[in-house]
């Protein structure tokens, strides 16, 4: 049985958050197990940016920008 899909969230704040996470997003497609990702911002939370990425297996070491917070979740169920 294969390991469950994982979701990685990377969060950055500040004036450079969007551009730093855009560069981070561009580095992901060449990594093993990468399935896809999105760069998210919210008009209700200026200066906050998030990359949500999906992985077919364990998330590999990622090149996080300095000061970025990150979490990994295992997918238990999806539709």
C-alpha cells in the first residue's frame, strides 16, 4: 500500500510575501512526488500569502524562503 497523499502549506507575511512565495512555487514542479500547487492571497488579509502544494508521497525537503512558516498534513479523505 502506498503512503497517503500529503499537503504542504507554506505561509509568509510582509511586503515581499507574495513574490517570495511565487519564487518558491516555481521551484516545486521538479521535485519528486509533486502533484500541483497554488499561490493564495486574500484581500481580507493584506500582506499574507500561502502556497498549498500536494504530494504523492512524503514531502521532500523544500527550499522555504527565510521566515516562512510551514506545515505538512496527510490527506485522510477527499472528494
